[in-house]
């Protein structure tokens, strides 16, 4: 094990300038270099989970590329969780339990890799698996929900309300017959907004996913304009993600009529919740 303090400082500097795919890849590379010297470095492991998720969110188009970064996020987050000896003894790292079951022993220390495992696995499930494979791997969906439950138990307001937001997103996306509810979604996402007044993701997500379902164009504009107006380097949410949220918000506002027409068509074909 070598001293990685210089590399960690380099990564922190890179975070504040990672506003492109190339720069984000360099940041990932710096964290990977840290693991070459210190394979169990907790900060590098969960950060690789976070920034692989950001890569999927803002800088990938193809299914294969999304799959690559989602699986990397999942793998690094599981390694970070395995730094907890109790979890490692229960999980595939030392036992036979899946993450959704073994996460009952995790504490607030491990909530970051737990969240980015959820984000990577949720994106992998939704964007990378064709429907037949989802049916064959339904245990993955069950595991995602168990992780969501555990995060809510540990600290629902963590990192600007990420656990709240996860549940809001869940209630937006599942069919009404399975419990989907815009009312419940709004309650959870509003809690995330309240818990994270200096985080961009919650208001961006509330506009993009909730207000389009509700066909509330004015509320959509208010949230997206707020996102764009913030200084991305002075928010609590990480700069590389903030850059994506602001670019996406600006793009959607510039095409708001087309975007809402698509949203109306989408909701008219599915559940109104």
C-alpha cells in the first residue's frame, strides 16, 4: 500500500474542472491509479461508483457504453461496501447473500456506495437489459428496492435527500397497478428538495420527471430556470453532475413545447397515476 494523498488531491482538483467526457474519463483514471496503490481505498472506490454513474447520466449514448459504466459503478460500490467486515462476511465477498439482503448491516458510513450501487443497478436494469432479461433477472429489481428501504432507514436526508429522491423516482416509474403514484412521488421529491437546497439534482429531476407527468409547464420552467441560474462550483452537488443538469435544463427549456407535447403523448398512452 502506497501513499495516495497526492493522487486524492489531484482527483479533487479534477472534479472541479470535469465538464466534458474526456475530463471525466481522466478523473476516473486518477481514482483507478489510487486503487493500484491502495486497492481498498474507500474514497476512491465509492467515488468511482459516483462518477461512473455521472458518465452514464451525461456522457453515454450507446447501450454497450452505458452497460460498461453501470457495471463498473456496481462493482466498485460493492468493493466499497466490502470494507465493512460484517457486510463482507454476509455478501458475495465472503458469504452468499445478495447486496439487498446483506445491506442490513451497513451504516451511514457506507450510504454513499449504497446509493451509487442503487443508481448504477437501476440504470442497468432500465437502460441495458431487454425486457426478457428483466423477467429472468427479477431478483435484481427486488434487490434494488431492498437497498432503497435500507437507505431510508439509515438517513433519508443524506446528501441533499438522495434516499427521498430514489423513492420519488420509484413512484413515478412503476405502473399504478403496482403502486405508482404521482402524489407519493411528489411528497418524496419535495422532501429531497427541502433537504438539499444547494443540490441541483432534486429540482432538475422534479421538473424533468414529475412535472412532465403532471403536465405542469410553469412549475417545470421555474425549477429548470433555478437550476440554470446557480453557480455549479458553489453547490453541494458535485460539479461534473451540475454541468450536466444545467446543460440538460437549458436544452429542455429551449425545446419546451416539443418536450411537453412528447410528455402529453407518453402519459396519454400509459397510466395517469
